[in-house]
């Protein structure tokens, strides 16, 4: 591609709403432009990258035996009413009416449509297992779209849906997709982790997320330094600490604590180790589970309650809702800063770590007072124990091997065992070997195709711009002729290299913009665009029959013999 | 691809609403399924064809120097208000509101969005000319969607938009796109005609449609048997007939014609040649153009008024509206079956052919009476003459070479010079060589990607199913092993051929479905799916070291030496 005939839409400034680095760099590199909130146009450079991601996803899905289909964006509301999700989706789903006032939605996902196809096309167990996928535009009407294409409203997704007679068959395809996703993210050149994910809300049996590691990620993932264990933080079990609870060594005593409403204040004012303090969190109970409608969850002062773990307790209302101060006062008689397990008039569930504490301090359920020296069994009966807290770096790995590290990740893929929920709701049944009708069991497998582009940048950039993994680069090679307007030889050499490399199938950007574009701007654009291999043709180098080569990830430039350039590049530029 | 692992969704019956052959065959061959009115899912076989069309379109657009972009489906209403088209589009445009009650549309086309991009990204004449294209999902809320994907509501379109400083530059890119479209339709293997099209409504300077010839087409196109001339029927000029008007030879006479309200009745009852009769059509006039608000348009009895030509007359109201009988009676004093040019109290415009008539008959503007033996000049002054009628087969070609033929066509592409309309409305300006701001001039170039699939079938089918042009076939080669469950050698040979051909890069469908699928069904499916090259492996042939080959377009089968099969196929299967 010649830069003079190509929209190099690089810019210096980015708007204030571009807060993460990938959003800023995609705007600066001229990859995308905002049309409206959460709606982006992909300019030529961005689209080249997007198409490379699409191609790798498609090749690997095909290789895995999945069959590509293409479903409409616009879906009839009836299908969503049939599955029971029409109201569940809330305002995230974009509703629309056609000219005949029939209700439709702009599909945020396609479980309903594919299950409708399956119930019509699949009639016998012999047609199973089968896995249909598509690469397609979805719309989710986020309340506050942000981070550019990372959390856009209109986006490109690869969604796949498999159909099976048995759970074993589903598990087999699930494993196949898991391996396929690993191949896809390996080929893309991303540093990622498949992590155990929560499958509770959708009622499924198993679920993994594929997380690209990046400091800007919104998800926390925990993984072991001694094994393959990796899980979304809410799925990482905080195991029961080793050892027994120490015997009581202090007396229970009531202390005035008028200035201590928080754990930090308690620790500071009374010289209490934080591991000897307790947070008492009062939340609303699931209807009918407790008399007062409240339940107390206790974690150690230095631990954090994990909402997803809490929501799995039968006593706890979903979504997790903290009780209001008025409610707490009415039932317990004290404010939220003075609560504790001793004589608490509502059911209590304590974290595993709390169950091993002794001689600890906690609120007295009376304003401005705490009990110190509390011991389970002696002062208050040991309540129900559960895994309530988020794991922390340094915790033992749940598989018993190594300790946990915590990193941030960007979810770019998700594999999920759906089970029979949709097939049962829509009546998608096949005849089994015995001629009996059975609802099929399903898996679903998503990849955020457009999000991958942003996630790759979050993971691969420096102060000068993007550093593309080779497989995703918009161009593999960039050629900058220096002061070509003064030297016909420079331009002729650049043109010859461009033709030779292009003929060999490389994707090359020749910066043939005229002298009004300074060499500095051309260099900066090549770095910003993140092109892996850069050649500079100059009079100075040509005098020695040389050319300057720079690898985007390297600090230094090299001088190459001009005659060897094509061959040397061939050894470096990897196929995709 | 193995049929046992692939959704061969062939069916025998099609619903009553599938009235054209492509719609029926696409359903029967399992290419598409209807989700709702005008909304179709592309199943694997259909999508394979669609992707081939997309690929050829993309390759040729890239080769032509156009740059691919990808714009959102959902567009802000403000842009359409700015261009002035928000209300013009009527209910064809799908309106929607997001969760914040902001107005959007599902884009039926993208002139507004691309012009918005152009006004932001293009600032200097040096960036011009430039041509941006995308292959993308559009939605047009047709009142009555029909003919399957031929006139669906959601469909795939390639739309391109070029920007220029001068009309010459626009003309150059227009010619480039015209040639590119010819290459695309040539490569697709379609019998098509680029035809002159009407560009009036959009105010543009030039316009061609690309029409695939097919009996089911909804457009009429006229083309010369003696030259390259081809035009949409409303754009084909009906030239002034050769020769002079004959001198009067009959007396003007008033005749009672109580039973003759139509041309056919007049011809039959009075033995009048139809070429001696006139149709007088009274239509509403453009405001202020005539006193009565009406104008009469006259064509010969055997000719048809062409609406598009009539609408180009300044006196005629757009859209063309026939006057009501009440209106005609009030102004003229007679019913529509008794009108004619003699003493007609409203302005008259006559077709060229009418101007050469003599001794002709027409209504007397008095119920149940006609004048016979009318002659221009003697009985009534010659009115304004214009080209009012549609051309007919046998008419002279407007370029003076050969005579016209009329065929039906399906519009699959359109190139159009838009001019400065959008750039002016949205303020898309660049600086010219003299540093002055100028609105850009634009071209737009559309291809109905999904419609091409249907159009190709309309043109290429027989009683057994689809006959794909090689470049569009879902698979190039089909292999049918006969009674493989009885003969391991048959299956082994089929598998070996499948591997060899697949390794060579051919797309092969191996029908390895088990014995429950009869040979007859397998043969029928191969024909229905339209796979160009079919190999049948059977015990009988193998005994002679032979294999059966059949070309989809050929009537007869051939026996090939097994050893030569791969080589012979290689000579026949063309690359795409």
C-alpha cells in the first residue's frame, strides 16, 4: 500500500473521554472514529487488523469442525418471549418496531435464533453433535459505553452454539472449543489465561473465561505460581487455613470506642493487629430465610467479602444488597460501625478464616462500644462457616500446589456449558437411538472479535504507540524513503523493495508521502501504527550499499547490506 | 467437507410464499431459512456462496484502489436531519431509540455517515481522489418483503463512496468503478448488462445499473442488436421515426362510438388500424403550470406512456398522477374513454410518433363520440412534441446502430455520480490548490451482495436444481461413494480421492452419509446443490479401474480411468 493513496489518519490529540491507552492509540493511529456514543467506524488501518483477527478465528473454528452460518441482526421479540429472556435483558437490549408495529430487537446474542434453527433442522441424534458459529455485529445498549471498542454498543462477536444428545458429548466439544480458543489466542500472539469462571447465573455446568492480561483490565484473576490453576477471582476458593484455632488467652471485655467506626480507626486507636479484627456486613436475606429479613456475613478485617460467593449462599438475596442503616438500627439497635457476632439477633455466617480466629475484637451491637478478646465457643457459639472472601496474593492455591498471584485481565472469550435451558424452553428435541424425543443439551462459545484488537494494544504498546503482535499488524513491513524528492536513487530503491516484497506476498506500507510530510512524522507514524519491521532508505546508507532496519520491539537500528534485505526480512517476518 | 459432519438441509417442499425459482431453490438446497418476514439466516451452504461473492467483490475493489472501512449499522438521526433525508426515506428506514431516548436509525445506506467521516478526515485536495467501501448489513423496511433474499429487509451490500475536487476526477473514478464492476460480474460468471439508468431523482450527472438477465427480473432493459447500447427502458430514447408526415387523405368526421371506450374496442368495431389511434392520458400538472391543473399526454394506441419520461416534463407533477374521472369531466366535459386533441381545453404534449400520424382517430371530448380522419395542422394545431413512450422491441437503437431488443433484468449493481449534494449539506470541504475551501463532489457505487446469490440462481438452474457458475459454487467437487457400507474398497477410494483433492486445495463435499440415505437422494442433493463436478465411486466402475464423472451442465456421464481422475479434474476445475 502506498501512503499517498491510503488514509493515514494519525492525529496527535485525543478527546477527554479516551481514558485507556488502547482507546487513545486507536484514535491516534487512525484505526477508528467515533460516530456516536459506543458506535465506531473502523478506518482502513483498524479494519485491516480486525479482519486478521476474524480470519484466524474463522480458520480455527473451521479446523475444529464448526460450521459457519450467518443470522440476522434483527430478531423477532416472540423468540425472546418464548425463551423467557425478553424482560430479563432489560434496557441492555435494543427494542424496535417495524412499519407494521411488530416488535423486534437488535440481537445482543443469538441463543434464541440458533435454537429456533436447531428445532427446525435437527431431528435425529445422528445429526449430533453439531456446532454452528457466526462472526457478526451485535448491539448491547450499555448505560455508559466507554473505552472505545473495548466496551462499545455495536461490536463484532464470534458466537458459537453446539448441540448434543448427552452431557459427555457436550463435554467433549467444550474441551475441543477450549483447545481451539487456546490455538486462536496463541496464534494472535497474546499473553492470556483461560480461567475458571462463574456459571451460576446461566445455570450451566462449566465455564471458562479467556483473559488477556493487562493492567487496565476490569477483571481480577487468580493463578498459582506452582501449577496451572487459574480462575476468575470469585471462582478461586479461599481454602481453610492450615492449623487449629488457638485456645483463648484473653478475657472478654467491653471497651468504649466512640471514635472507631472503621477497621482502620480501630486498629490505629487500640493498637489491635488487623488480623484480630472482624468486619460484620449485614445484607438482605432471601425471602423466608430469616425472621428479620437480614443476615450477617463476617470476614476478617484485612479480607474483602466476595459478592459472587456471598450470592451463592441460600440465605442471601440476589443481587447482594447491603441493608440500610435505618434497617440495621431497627433490628439490631446499633449502627453499621458497631456490629459484631456477640449477641447479634440475626443469623450469622462467617468466613473460613474467621472461624480460626481467637482473642479478636468486634462491635458490641451497641453504638460506640466494641468487645475485645472474643473467642468462639467460649463467648459466642461458632456460627455457620463458608468461603466468603476474595482470595489475595499469597494465599495458597486451591489445588494445593503453590501460592496464588492476582492479575488484572480483559475478558476476550468465554466457553460455557448451557445445558438444556434453551432447548427445553423452545422445544428443540431430537429422536435418540431408541426413537424417544429428547431435548438437546447445548454449549455456547463467544469471542469478542473487536475487543481483541483493543486488548492486544493494552498489552502491547510503549510511549511511541502500538507494538502489534506479528499476526495482527495492519502491515508487516514499512518502508520510509528519506528525502526522496532530492534523490531519485532513494525513491527507486524504495519502489523496488516495495514491489519485490509485495510480489512475495508481504503486506507493505510504502510511505511515499511528499516532502511536506517530514521524515520525523513518517518515523513517528510507523511507530504509532506499530508496524513490526521498518526499512529506511537513505542516500547515506545507499552510499555503503546498505539499508537501515528496525524491529518495532527493539531499541536499536541495524544496518543491513541492501542485497540481503529481502532474504533477511523473509527470515524474520513470520507467516500468519 | 464430509456430509456426515455438515448441515445438508435439503428439503422437498417449499412454502407458498416462495414464488420465484431462486427463493424455492435456496430453501430446497438448505442455503437459507426464514426467521421472520424479510429476515433470513444463511445456513452453511448458502454462506459458502455468499462469502465467495464477497471475496471477489473485495478483491476487485482493492485492486481498483478503493479502501475498505466498516461503518456502524446504527446511525444517529441527527446526520439524516442534516442531509435533509430524514423524512424523505419514510417508513423504509427503520427508526429506533436507545435507552436514553435518543433517536437512531438502522442504516439503509451510508452517504451521511461517510460524508461525516470525509468532512472530519479530508482537509486537502492532496488527499483526493479517494474511494471508501464497505461490505455490510443494511436494513430497508420494505412494505412487502418478498422473493427471499432478492428483496429482503436485512441484506448484505457493498457500498462505496468516492470523493473528488473536480468533475473530471469523479468521471475518472466512475469509469474505474464501471470497469471494476464488469470484472466482478465477469469473474462471478454472470450474464449481465451495464445499462444507462435514470439519475434524475438524486440529482446526479450519470448513472449505470448492472443488470443480470433473467426472466424473473423486475426491470426492463433495452439493448441494441447492432451496438453496445443498453439502457434501462425509461432511459432508452424512442427516436423520432424517419420520414415526413403523410399529407391528409381523409375528411374529418364525427362518429358515434357508444360501445368504444378503449383502443381495442375502437379498433375492433371500426376496423381502424391501431397505428391510426391515439391514447389521451390526462394527468395532474405541476403547480402553476396550467390553468386547469391538468395536462394531456398523447401516445399512439399501440404504445405505452413511460412514467419516468413523463415526469421529466416541467408541466407534469411528480410523482405522475392520473387525473380522476370526476376531475376530467369537470374540466373537459367527457369521460376518459372519449378524449382527444381536437378542441381539448387543456395543454397537450404529444409523443414523437404521434406527431407523424395522419388521418387518425381520437375521442371528441364528448361522451360516446370520436373524430376520425384527424390531421395535424388542418384540424388542430400541432402541440408540443416530446419523447413520451417506452421503447419496444424492434424500435431503432437511439445510437443509430441496429434495432432494440427488450429483456428483463435483476439489478445487482449501480454506479452513480452524486455530485456535491451531500458534501454541501454536511459541509464536507477541502482546500484546493489555491487554498480556497471547496465542497467535494462524490460518486457512489453499490452492489447487492446477497441479491447476487439469488440472481445467479435465477439465471442458472434446471429442473434438478441450481447450476452454479464455478466461481460461486459452495463446493467445486462432489464425491458420491455408492453402497459404501457393502464395499470397503469403494469407501477407501472415495476417501483417498477426497484427501488428495482437498490437499490440492479444492473444495470437496464427500457424501459419506450412511446407508439410510439412498444413492438416489445423494445424487439428487448433488444436483440440487449445483456442485459443478461430480465423481461417483462404485464397485462396478472400480472393477474396470474407472470412476464416473459428470459435469453439472452436461447431460451425460463419462467413465474416467481412476488413475487419471485427479489430473483430469485439475484441468477442468477453474480457479476462482
